[in-house]
């Protein structure tokens, strides 16, 4: 073989190996738990697309019954069909998948959703707080809070408390809060500023980071409270990684169709698919490790930022949040 061809073949081999290595590296961990959840009910918020939908498919394969909590019922009903088809479940499996309306930007709607769940389902095995927004345009919810702060934190906070009674009836139940490494990019001053003035608009990046930090602090404090209460409810937070979903639809570098197309080859290498992104959520639901108040990333325990692991800050911030929501929560729900 001529030397030139050897060089070309060698270059192709090295290039292919590099691409494969990068793809495997950025794909992250894979859940290896073989636990089944036959007949167990799992609530997934934001389940009509992205990570939530991918998780739903994986859970159906393991026999779980699902409640898809979606803001758009039409998309939720279509997601149910897709989930059954992609999981290769029996056609009558739709009886095991319920689609319910849930708008995290409405505290009244969250309460209505929770009341309906408690009436219809005596026990729930798991709640996965997966719905979220990123780089959302400045806007207030009907409750007077900034959209990102309420969707990513206040909504899951109050929903979790409303649903604790049906979770606590299970012999063993789990709560999974979807966090992000973005929590490391904010500080205590950002946390304090956004919390004390939740109607003021700030950098979307900072707002997102604070919402995820708040969710980690909530996870830590709620885990301690549930332990002290003597329940069998385990609550953990997970980092799914950088995943190709619609959450980036408002992010300027990706909102433009031309820019998105130009970046696509790179994103195929370094950004996870929803199927890859849901693996850590799946692991947190299925693992035999019963530790609580933890942070998972790439299907293994990970140390969150020093701010997120502070017992004092988590306790104080929990009280601050209760004060923000005092018109919607009573003592029996906390």
C-alpha cells in the first residue's frame, strides 16, 4: 500500500477512535440496576418531552405505572402513545399511564393537581420533579414570582409537600429532584437577592443557577426532616448533565435555527441524548443505596458545592421558603 494511503487510513482510524472516545465520555454513566417496579405508581413532571419522556419509557420497560404531569394535555396524551410504542409495551398499557394537567406557574393549579392525586391514588412510589425552564424571558407568574424561580423551585417545593401524605403511605418511596451543575456558578448573595426580591428580574443564567441551588438545599433539609419523622421516603437530587432538549429554546445561541444547525455536529459529540440524560434519574429511583439527601451525577454519588451542603443554610432557606409560601401551606403539610 502506498505511503499516502497508509497515512489516510491511519488518520481515519485515529479520528474515528477520538470521536468514539469523546462520545462515550460525554454520554456519561449508565444505570445498571435491574430492579423492577411492577404496579408501582411514579409521578413525572414535564413528562411529555425530553428527559421526563425518556425516563417514562425506561420505567415502562420495568413495569411501572405512570402519572405524566404535563402543562400541555394534548402533548401529554401524544407522549403517552409514544411512550407505549417506544417501550414496546402492550397496547392496553395506556390504562397504566395517566396524563394529568399540572402548571408549576400556578400554585392554585398545583394544589388542584395534588388533591386529585390523593383522591385517585392511595399510594405513590415516587415523585420525579423533572419539569424546568432555562433562560426564560423576564416574566412573572400569576402568583407574583419570577417564572424560573417558581417553575424550578417553588413549584416543586409546594408540590412535594402536598404529595407527602401519599408517598408516606408506601413502605418505601422516593423523591427525585432534578438539579444541575449550574448551582456551582452562583453564590449566597445571588441566593439571598433573588429570594428576598423574587419579583425582580435578573440575569437568566443567575436565576437558573439559584433555582437549582435552592432545589439542592431543599433536598438536603427535607431529607433530614423525613428521617427525623421516621418515614421511609428517600429524597435525592440528580444532575442529568447537558442534554439535548427543548429547555434551550430560549437560549440565544441555540434559539436561532441557523446557529443551532451549525453547532449540531459538535452537540452530537458533547451533548447527551434524553435517553442518556435520564440514566442518573433512573439510577436514583432504582438503586439499592438507601442514603438520602444526596446529589447524584453520572449514576454515582457526587459532592455538591460547599454552599449546597451547608446544614445551616439549608435549614434557614427552608424556613425562608415556607414564609414565601405561607398562604399555601399549613403546618400539617410541612
